[in-house]
């Protein structure tokens, strides 16, 4: 056994591997416990390529989207929401490799172009300081490493925004209008960009970021998140309130 193997064993003992969605200790060969493997709902086709919702829920005719398409591997149901919150609160940072792997697979299956850059929905400097952990950036960096696509960090957020949960779509669109900018427009000009966020709810944040990238002549922007809200829930999971990470 090599020294690095002993170090790994010690790390596994001190920091055991936990289920991405519920945090329960699992085997090293697993990512998700058996219960969560059942209850974490995957996005199933057919879905609208522009809002990521099933055709029965789609209202794209009323809303203009700046991104060229959107996809996510998971529906934002109770199980997935719990996993996202665990990760977002820094309580299961190892989950990033699973999240990035699932998103990479989803990108390969759904994005109509080969992305040249990966950008993520950014935080302001103050938001970063307050939270201490920028989960979107961590996911985008892991995804960039996995897909071997450069991470673009020039998309920035210039104003803090109040939490958007439980607000209507119009409020959400207004809340994020004009809060993002691109540091060096030359870097995005003519580029095909994969834009990521951990969860897509109304899509207004992703759309505003896509708008800025298009404004600076990005050729195409495909939005990708780990989970997408708003799909039909299975009967047992009805009557839950708005997600905490709504944006
Ligand atoms: Zn679990
Ligand atoms: Zn749609």
C-alpha cells in the first residue's frame, strides 16, 4: 500500500463519504444512498428546450429568453432540494464531483454546440464575503475541469440583490435587470458559452446573464443547472412551499 493510499484511508475515516442528497454515510463506491436514488427525480423528456419544462408547463410564447436552450439532470423536488442546500451550506463539499459529473453528462446530451467557455452566475464581492462559499463557482470550476473547457470568470455581479424566493416572475426579472456585467467584452465576442447555475427556478437570473453575454456578442449561450424547478411533482410531494434557493 502506498503512502497516498494510507492518507486516503485516514481521510475516509475522518471524513466519510456522504450521500449527495441526504448526507447519510455511504460506501466509497457510491454517490447516492438507495433511498435517494429512488426519490431524486430526473428530468425526463420531452421538455421544452427553452424553459426546460415539460411542454404542458411551457409558456415560452409569453417570455423572451436570451439563452439558446436550457437543460438540467434533476427536477428540483424535496430530495434534490435537500442535497442542494447541504452542498450550498458547505456541509457536503465532496458532492461537487457528482454534481459536475451529472451536469457534464447533461451538457453532452443536450447542448447543440461544443462550448468554448464555461461561465457561472456570479455573486457580488460582498455576497461572496458574507457566504464564504461560492457554490456556483465551485461547480463551474469542477465542470470546466471535467469537460476540459476553460472557465470564464469575467462575468460579474455589480449590485447585491434581495432574495427572490416567493416572488412573481415579473419581480424576479426586474430584480436582476442590469446587475451583471462582463469585465472584458473581447473575451466573449463570438464565443459559444455554457452558462451554469445550481438551480433554475424562474430562469430570470440565467436569462439576465445570457443577455449580457449576448450584448457583448457571444455567439451562443446554453444554460445548464443541476436542478430545474417547476416540473410536475409526483403526488406524494405536493404542497411544499417555494424553494429556499429560488432565483
Ligand atoms: Zn440519501
Ligand atoms: Zn418553454
